[in-house]
C-alpha cells in the first residue's frame, strides 16, 4: 500500500517509518507527508528524506471540511491507500473518515482507553499509575477511541517527570508503530464489528 503520514510537529515517528521502509522492514511506500504547520520540524525531515509534502495553513480555509477536501484530493493524486497519523494535532472530520474507512491509524502515548486527549503523559503521572505506554489504533469520530491494534507498556519510575517519561514512551513508539503498520501492510489486521481488531499471525 501507499501511505501518507500526517504530522504537526517534530516528526520522529515519521522519520522512523521512512527509515524502516528504506531498511526493507515495511511492505508499503510512504508517498506523502501532510502537515498543518508550514514551520514544523517534520517538513525539514521530509525534505532531507525526499518525501513529497503537502503543507497547508488551516486558517486559509473556511472550515475543517474545506481543508480536508483538499487533503483528500492530494491523497488521491498520490494514490494513497493508508493514512498514518503521527503527532497530527487535529481532529479528523467525516470528510477524511468517509474517504478512508478503516484506513486511518494513530499512535497515542498512553494505554488507551486510559488518558485520551491532550497531555496523556501528564495525565498518567497525575493519576499516579505505575504502568503506562503507547497505543496504535484505528481512528474513528471520537477522541482516541477507535479499535486498538497494538499496545506496549512502559513502567512509571518513582522520580519520573513528564519529560523523562515522555522520552521513554517515545523510544518504544517507533518500533511499535512500525510493527503495527507492517501488520496492516501485510493485510493481517481486521476490524470486527467496528470495535475489536483481530490480527492474523499465521505464517
Ligand atoms: C508521539 O508521542 C505520539 O504518541 C503523539 O505525538 C507524538 C509525536 O511525536 N501522538 P513525533 O512528532 O513523531 O516525534
């Protein structure tokens, strides 16, 4: 499949996926970066890695639906089959969801359904959980609510700050995301009843 990564900021997950593809670890091709922040670091990464970019400023459009319609036409031009959100800080509307049903995934820095939304790492620390982690899931109309594809746990340490814990979660995200996207590329991932994900692990 042909993949578009959507990102708003740093882009380390984007870069890790491109490098995985080039190392032969991904049976898909990252054909486009979509970015809503023309100044973001991820755009420099894409330039360096020679990945085409569509960047836009949301305020140049009358509505979310308007810029998403434009995104959909760019995705079609690049024949994109799968959308991978990696630090894309925007709510996705039905325009995109209906164009790519069960074809949009996201990574979130907590063990969902715990701590959805913004500042997941801070929420976990404030709650005092002893284990948190990262989740890859399909995107639906809710906030971090779609069917879960993969999760990995990270222990919370006594002296963790938001920064140290976020760093350790980040470090496992790259591998977790690559593995999950690869399972999708291999056609092993199936959503059952719009709710639960089944993974075919047969050889
Ligand atoms: C990650 O922590 C991811 O879980 C969250 O946004 C962050 C993106 O990091 N959705 P990066 O831009 O890929 O470095």
